[in-house]
C-alpha cells in the first residue's frame, strides 16, 4: 500500500505515514483476552502493517461485540457507560459523546448515523490511517451507535484514498452477516470545509460539501429530515471498545478530565512523521519523541491543525498534551495534529501560506468569510514578504471576524490560528518591519496543498 | 334637459377622470419601477439611505393601487364606452379596444400578484417572492402599451405623449443601469474596498 | 421582551442569505454595525425591549429575508 498516496492535496507531503516498527508482534494463535487497560495501542494494530485488518483478525484481537436484544434498558445503560467513560468527540470539537447520543436517541424517531471520516484537514492523517488499518473497529462503532440512537442505517463517509478499503470491509461483514443494520460507504468530498458536520450531511444528501444554514440542530433534523448522529470515525472506534470493555477500562489511560487515548498526526520537522496513538496527557516532548523527536531545533508547534494554535516549542515541551494542559499557552488538542516548525523556518511565512489556503477553501457562502479571510491573508502575505503590512488593519479585521460571523466555524478557526501566530511570532514581526527575517529554509515546512482557484 | 346635460357632463367628467388618472397612474407606476431598481442598484447616497429608498418604493406602490382603483372605476362607470367589470382582470374580455384594455387587465393581474406576494413576503420565502416580483418587468410594458393604445385620441396632445415617452425613458434607463451593474463582478453592493491588495478570490461572486 | 425564563430576545442573521446590502444597519444602528466588507455585526447582549419595534422594521426591510428575531 502506498502511504504516500494518502494526501488530499495530491502533493507529496512531508509525512510519509510510516509507522515505527513496534517491539510487539501480532500473535495469530487464537482469540486473546481484552487488552490490559493501560496498554497502547488500542485502536491501531500492533506493529507495522500495510494491510487492513480483516474481520477474522479483528475479532481475534478484540473479541465480538456484546450481544444485545435491542432492549431500551441496554441502550440507556450503554449511554450511561459512555458518559462514565467520559468519551469526547475526536473530530476536533471535543463534544461529550454521551450527550450527543442521548440527544439523538431522545428524538423518538428513526435516526441515521453518519461516520465522518472526511478529514478535510490536509496534514491530518489519523482518520485515513484508522480506516485503512482498522476499518472494522470503526464499523463496529457505527453499528453500536446505530443501536443506541435507534437507527437502521449507518453511512460511512470515508476519504477517497481509503474508501475502497472500507467498502471491502463492509462487503466482508455483509457476507458474514455480522450486522443487523445497513452499512453504506460514501467517498468524501475533497475540500477543507467538507468535514464539517452539516457539510457532510449536505454532501450525502445533495452532493454539495458546504455547511448548511440550519435553523435546527442535526440531532433533531439532519439527513433527509431525520435525527442524525454525526460522529468522527475515531470516536466511533473508541465507542466500539467501550461497548466491549467498559468505562473503567477506557479511563485507564489519559487524564481524569480527558480520559482515553487519541490518535495524533505528527508532521513537520520530526524524524518519523506519521500517525501515532497516545494517551491524552502525555507530555508534548514525549509525544514528539514517539516520532523520533525533532529532526532539527524547533521554534514553534502548530497544535490542533489549521484551526488550532501556534505555541512556542520550548514553552509547550513540558506541558501535558491535553486541552486542559495546553490551556496556559492557549493551545487545544483539536483533531490531534502537531506540526513542528524548525527554528530555521519563518513562522510568518508558514502562517501566511496556511491562511491563504484556508481563505481559498472558504465555501463562499458568507461575506465575512469570503472577503475577510482574503483580506487577512493578503496582509499576512505582505507581513511575511516584508512589504510593509498594516498591523492596525490586520488587528481591526481580526476583531471584526470574531466568532459567529459565518454559517460555520471556518472564519473562527482561521482567525484563532492567526491570532496565536501574531502572538507567538511577535518578535519575528518586529524583525520583518525592519526588513529582516530569521528564516533560512525554503517555505513549505508545513504542508499546504497546491492551492487552486475553485 | 338639465338632466341630460348633467348626465352628459357627468359622463364627460368620468371620461376625463378616467383618462387623467390613467396618465397619472403611468407616471406613478414608472416611478415605482425606477425606485424598485434604485433599491438594489447604485451606491448608497448619504441623504438617501437604502432603507429610505425601499420604503419609498413601497409607499408609492400602495399609492399607485389607490389611483388604479380610481382609474378602473371611472373607466367602467363611464357610459360612453362599455367595459364590463370582468374585463378589468380578465384579459381580452372587453369589446371596446380589446387589445388595449386586455393589456391593461394583464398589467393589473401581474401587478396584483406582485403586490400580494410582497405583502406576505415573510411567509412565502425569498425565492417565490422574487420570481413573482420580476413579473413587474412584464407588467410595466403592458401598462405602457395600454396607455398608448387605450386612448388613441390623446396621441395628438403633445404634452400627453411627452409624459408617456418620458416615462418610457425613465424606466428604460433604470433597467439598463441595473443590467450594466449586474455585469460588473462586485455587484453585491458590499462595503468599500478596505485597501487589501491580496490576490485570490477577491471578485468571487456571492451566491 | 423578557420571557419567563428571563432570556432576552435576540437578533440573528442567516449569513448565507445575507448579501451585505446594509439596510438593517441603517434602521438599527444601535445594535447593528457593518464590517469593512458591508456585512452586519450584531452587538452582543440581546434585543432590548425598547428597540423591538425598530428591530421588526429591520427584519421586514431586509431584501434577502436574512434577519430574524429569535426568542
């Protein structure tokens, strides 16, 4: 399998998605008991593999899903268990999963489950890797979620690079008559905003991957007017394991407020860029260490993805990798992405490139997003080029683009990232004003897809 | 004899009022069209905020309805010509000047639709309302041709024809201005360019 | 207008329908200002009862029916 092909931008990115060879090897001899609670990895297979886990291996490793008769009490109990486990969405927003499940389940009408594996963020690869390596875990989660909310259909929206694998897994299950509900795979759209919840629903319904201006929440009226549960594929994978092993097992790793493990994509200036599974709360330095540590001295980290925040590398190194832990530096784990910026690169240049990309990926539906992000990107480019930008104008526009000015969080997320950049790279800004730049490497450390006018 | 004279005068008055109100109505209807276009097109002027133009358009339209009622009633009541009530809204039902009156009836039908949909716009939703509202562009030409043809004897009076063609010029100018402003890429009437020289989808059209 | 829960009514804009025409800001400058691209920024803090009437006007005047009052 060519991992290099997994890149939404069609451009060979710095992350090669290759996993480190683990010391453990997979034991093919018969079923195994539940994993010891504290041991990782939970979601990803042990050791290096370039084949998706087949149904048989999957069942051998994790055991079957607990049987249920569809009893209401079982549903309530499992939702309570999920709440106890403290599972939060792994798509970036971190919304408590039990709350979402309860909201959709309480509608009383026939619901539908959407497993969101779009992963519109270009450098993030965790959802692709999860679907490529452990599709059955995600499918288990979708099936459990469907049973919990009263749905008889689950739609898996998978990134086009891995949708065939997921389709094959669905066929495997169908042949084995593994599920009571209908599973359907839809290849995801390629745009950045396509991963937003209402955009995914819009995409399935009408083939338009743009967020919708809905008066009603998706849990009340979503896909084809039905109560819809949209959940990130990683969240569903965790759900599948909670259904088997329970809340205590889940909480054995992670922190008290943010329990469990999570998948992170490590990109940029690290020795072995790729997707790794970590316990939430692991110190940032250790997280980077999983990828072999920094390949060169670092100046800053972009944590959480394009909608995350820049943080100073030194300041963040000792902090726990959790939203609570990163709060002092204004960071947020987001969709589990850490991009390492070497000291030899210019943070302003990278920020300008990312912002220009994000401005171009606007769905084009709301004025402040279309015009505002373009204007901000323009000023950042001037700042990066040393062409004499107006910081006053930049701050004014950032103030005008405060939260909620668009139909989705695209402008909010972008401006949040820009704000953090202006703080972390303030010294660089002063230098640029004088005509100097500390960057000595070519721009392009943070992978940005070749932007095309859409 | 007095009665006959009175009757004749009365009839004469009705006829005059009907023609007069028709001409005034054409002027008012033309003003409504121009104001309607002005609501959308052109930059804001300091003394005439957009909402004022929008409100004026609305007020003048309602005034036009009042004049229309006068025009129609006097035309029907006028014994000199026989136009049944039904011919007011049913096109080509009149025996007198069938085409001209028919076009007038059509104009009333279309304008009526525009009016009603505007009054309940909030309930209809934007798309329906807008589609029907565009019928105004059809109603006005019908009204204009009606004006010219329903009273052919008036075409000899220079100031009447001047007013009529003046109305045509005003409405035509408004429509052309609207078409031209649509052709420009940033025709949204959005705020001033704040000076950002950024490349990218600057001129991306808004949906 | 405060409901029994004490929540104020508030103005909300459908930003996808909004076209930056600016009529709302003309009618209700106390609560609505325009950003540098002509689009409305609604002040936080809800809709005070004394501005209820003007807000209704603004809702009616919006050419794209993008403004609404949420209770």
